């Protein structure tokens, strides 16, 4: 706690969560292969998500135990 001008201020932890989304087309024989290809492409940075791909932002208070 921090005292300033007779006020007691508490410290809070705030979690900021950004959700990025982008649709990509993947050629594959089945869904599983398409998912694996997309994951590999993302990990090797062939697919990159940018701030313009942001679809949601949430601010959550992290509760004390």
C-alpha cells in the first residue's frame, strides 16, 4: 500500500489480453494436415499476425488469494 495525501492506494495487477486473428488458405489432403501445415508456417514465421489483425482486447483484474 502507498500513502499519498492521507489516501491509501492499493496496487493492482491488471492482465491485458489481445486477440489477433487472420484467415489463411492452406492446401492439404485433410483438416489435420491443414492444421499441421498452418502451425508449421506460423512457427517458421511464414504466417505473421500484425496489430491490424487485432479483433479483441480484454482487461482483467488478477485477484489476490
